[in-house]
C-alpha cells in the first residue's frame, strides 16, 4: 500500500507562444481547467501501474473537490483518507510551444498536523509507504513508526536543512538535479556517501539528460532519458516518481524501477496535460519497442 499526501490542484492551464518575462504581454492560444497537483498526479501514475494507492491530501466540501476526487477514484485511487474540511488549491500553469513551462501555485492545507494524522493512520493500518512532495519536507516528525516507509519527491522544498532531515528519514528520495545540485549545492561526489550514510536510495532526475540512482550499497547508475517528441512536460516528474515507487513496491529492483519510470515519464512528455502518464499496458507496449539503454556510468 502506498499513501500519497500532498498537493491536489485545480490547474488553470494556459498555452502561450513563450513564457513571458516581467512586464511582457503575450496572447494565450488556449486556456483550460484540469485536475493536477504534484502528489495527486504521482498517485494516479502509481495506480495506473497497478499499485494499491490511497490519496490522503485534504480538499474541500465543494463540488469541484468532489469532481477531483471522483477522477482519482476512476483511475483506481482510494480517496477515503482525504479530509473534506479544507479547500482544493489552484495552480496556474503556463505552457510554451516548445514544452517549457512556468507554474504559479497556491499553498495548500496539508500541514504538519495533517501529515501526523496520516502517519498515525498508516501505522495503525499495518504500515506501508508514505509518499510526500517536497513542500511537506519541513512538516515531518523527528522519527517515523517502523512500519512506515517514507518516500519523498523533494522538488518544491526550498530549505536545505529540511531536505536533508527528510532525506535521513526516507528509504527513497527523488529530486531534480537543478534543486539538489544547483540550489542546495550537493554535488555528484556527495551522492554516494549520503545514500550509504542514511541507507537511502537517491534518485536524481535531470530532465532530457536522464537520471542517476545512488543506492545504500554504494552502486551508482546513470542512464539517458528516452527520446520522444515533447508535447508538454507538465506532470512528467510526478509520473516518474509515481511509476518508480509503484514498481519498487511491486518488488522490482530500484534500477529497473527507475528505467521504467524514465520510459513512463517520456510518454507523459509526449501527451498533453499533467496526467499524461501511461497505463501499465501502454508502458509495456512502449518499452517493447525500445532498444536496451546503454549505461553511461555504473560503479
């Protein structure tokens, strides 16, 4: 069982010729409202891979929140843990013709108290995996029940100290290289040591340049991204994280899970919308057409 707790958004998606700079005005080519949210997207990805998935993010009592949860249920996600006493947050997503994007998101109600309730409920249910987004990194307690395994996508976390505390608690960490190395200054030479020190699988994604996995046992594997014609990259990282942990939960090795996640994220990039993640059958059909990856680095 994998419980996802974090962002659930009503996405206002605006297609533009290019992402505007300060003071610039551009004409939108299309505007739509669709379901999104970092953790809700990841939950859908995991469910489509066949995992037993629960979404526990707080939403509102309104009709739009009901529609949002019904869409998750239609994808096989159990929403019975989602409180209805808050609100469904909104994100404005600007998507350029080349697939580049900018996102303006509203903060949501999933605070430390709510995260604590989910942790307690998961432990009482016999345990399982708790998947959080990076915005929740600073809300974690100092320790977790032994039956609860933490998975966190650190993208969205702006505090290096909070990120490292979450890293120390987690069994699996997914993070974009721009944040991990660029913002936090944690270079490649440190990844292996951190993974070993905290007994954590560190999976660093780098967009079109692929991914790198450092395991607690000292292995480091880097592979290129699967090349596709990009429609838009919104939700591709969420698809990667959800697919990865679904296959880990199913017993696949982290390296195999990362390869499948890379293929899944590629398909998401080739599909419009934040939930372009494939079904398991679609992923299997796609990977059957691919030649084996050439490992860039394994040691």
